[in-house]
C-alpha cells in the first residue's frame, strides 16, 4: 500500500525539519500559536496510534500518559524534557514501519467508524491510513511555520 511509503516519507521530512533544534526551540510556543514544535510532532505520533490501533479495538503502542499529553484538544502544560523528546523522535521514526508490518499481518480486523474534525468519516483501517497522511501533512506545515518564528 503506497500510503505507507508516503507516511514514512512525511516522517522523514518532519525529522529533517527538527534535526538540530535545541530543547528550548522545540518547546518554544511562538506568538500566535497555542502549542509548539514538539507538541505537533508528538501529536502526529499519538494520532496515528489512535486512528490505527485504538479505533481498531487494539492496544496502542504508547503510554496513556503520552496519549493524554499529545492528543487532540491538549496543549503543552510544561516543557518536554530531553528524554521525552528522544522518545517522541524514536516513535516518529519507527511507528510507521510497525504499523505497516501490522497491516500486512492483518491484525486490523475491525474498525469503529469515526468522524474526524476534518469532517471525514473513517470506516476502515485503509481510510485511517489515507487520512492520517493528510493529518500529518497539516502538522508538518505547522512545524514549518513555527520554524520561521525561531529567528
């Protein structure tokens, strides 16, 4: 499924954008924004987990704590430390490959329909994979916009 290739490339693009940024830069909330670069990156990871695994009735591959910090409707309530940033970057890099392998193994047997805030209803894991790419492109755009505010 080519959508997984697109997902992996989007993740590579996000990692390239944030490569070399300091902890301070990743945590900075620029004027006019209500979150920061690392929140957007964490949100990308968490949303994929929720769209793929939770809506398929499966356990997510991330902690409930991380889900709570980066899910839709959340916002930074303090700085992410170096350990959390490293965890998010590792998940960003590795979770698409795991999801692709799980998809190919056929573990996504059921799917609970979900209407996104984008007003798109997802009825299958395939719908979720395609929509997730749109969502990740949106947040890559936010990251790029925030990068311009770093000076």
